[in-house]
C-alpha cells in the first residue's frame, strides 16, 4: 500500500488511486443434523459475515450428501468424499503442488460441513440441498464434465493427484475455538489478504489480514484495461447521478477515501460523494479493489493488482507457499488465524 501512495504522489497528475471436530463420522442422515446457525454468507464472495460465525461440532453426518446441480436444476445425491474430489478439481488447478491441493481439500471439506450444519434442509436459493454446484457455494463438476473441460489425458495425468489430496486429508476440517469455521478463499490477494470487516463489514477472528508473498506466478496478479474517458464518466453518472465530473477535472474530483490493511481501496470520494471500492469494482468488472486510474489523452487505463475479494486463503499464494516447501497444515494456519486442524470422529 505504501507503494501505491508513493506512486500516487509522484504521478498524481496522471494517476489517481482508486488503487465458507468432533463429529460422529458419517452415521446418520442429513435431516438429523442439529446446528447452531449464523448469518447467511456465500462463497467465494459473501456479502456479510456475522460475529457468531461458527458452530459447535458435535453432530453426526451421513456419508451421502445432497447437492443442487445448477446445470440440470435437480438435486443429486453423492458420496461425501467423492463430492470433495470434484470440488478440489474444479476450484484449484490440478497442476498445483500437492500440498496446495491438500489445503484446498481441507477447506472444501470444512466448507461443506459448515453448510450442512447451517442448512440441513437446504438453502433458500436451492431448497432441499445445503450446497449447490456453482460459485454461490463452491464449484463442483462430475468426472465426465471435468474430462470434457480439459485436454486429452488430463484425467489420467491428474485424477490420482486429486484423489491423493482428498484421501490423505480424510476427515480433517478447520476449527476455531472448537467450532467449524467458514473458510473463505480467493484466487490472488496481490501480496496481502484482507480483514473480513474491510470487505464484508463484520470482523471474524480467523479471517485476518496476512502477508501473501508467493504469488508471482499468478496469471491475474496484475491486469489492466483501457476505456474511453467519456464511457468512464457516463458509467459513473448512470449509477451515482449527475456528478460534476468532466475529462478536465477528473484528477481533482476523484480522491482517495480510505484504504484497507490489505492495501485495497475501501472508499473513494467522487465529487464529494463517498463510493466504496467494492462498488467501483462491480461497476467496472475489475479483478479486485486494489486498483488505480491512469488518465492519458481521451482514455482511462484501470490497473488492478490481485483477483477476488482477498479474504481468507489465497489459492495462488497457497501454491507458492507449497512450492517454497510449506506443507498444507502450515499453509492453512497461515491464511486462517489461530485455527486448528481437527479430525472428524
């Protein structure tokens, strides 16, 4: 973040910085689960988190789970651990270091149990199933779909690795103060993750900002896009009213409001109106809220660092840590503050 401020001071005439245990293991049916429910969130980008964000881990689970398939609009029943293999293969590149894949497996298992306990009878968005196959929950694809999505030979080359990641961590979940956590994750933090309250309003003790230094190989660590200044102004005015902004006064009218500990834009002041970084990210379909605007001629270049909401585990950061020799437990305990890795019983 320091670099962003220095950069802004040097070239501000051209750049204005807008820079989801103790459990009896798989014995009873899902509808026998009793849980301590918290406020609804979604993964990978929940709108808010509640202070009472975790639940006691003292219930029993079935080895079969219900999943709402968004492709067919029907509920399917699948083996608990087999489901996790489809999630790991869908959420993280199989080419990643096995330790990163193990971290993703534990995260996926934890997230699944979290949702099963919170929504034993299904979520409002997909009744009769606690999880769905899309980004509203965590992405899942069948083996057939995964084979169709990848090049020839992918299954033979990588499926054994996916199975190893899930099987070698079987039964392991993340807990905080002996309760299941909601383990949020994202693609690339841009060097430091976010405190939960800086993105989703509510402070969660295990979702703290931490350094994420090993992301250099992330394909979306840096990105940029250019748009005409006229389109930029029209889009802002279409949402925020008749702002007094023109191509000639943008650098005076757009000011930095506040910045998160993770180095991302919390707010901007545009013509004396406070607008959140998340709103700007959504409006211009940006990769993250770590962005800056560079005005050049009749164009605005929007430069971004990182990809995703930035809370919880950085997947590319996990891959980088694994390549540096860290194991999956070290990776998980780095990105989720003061958690424990517990075994389902």
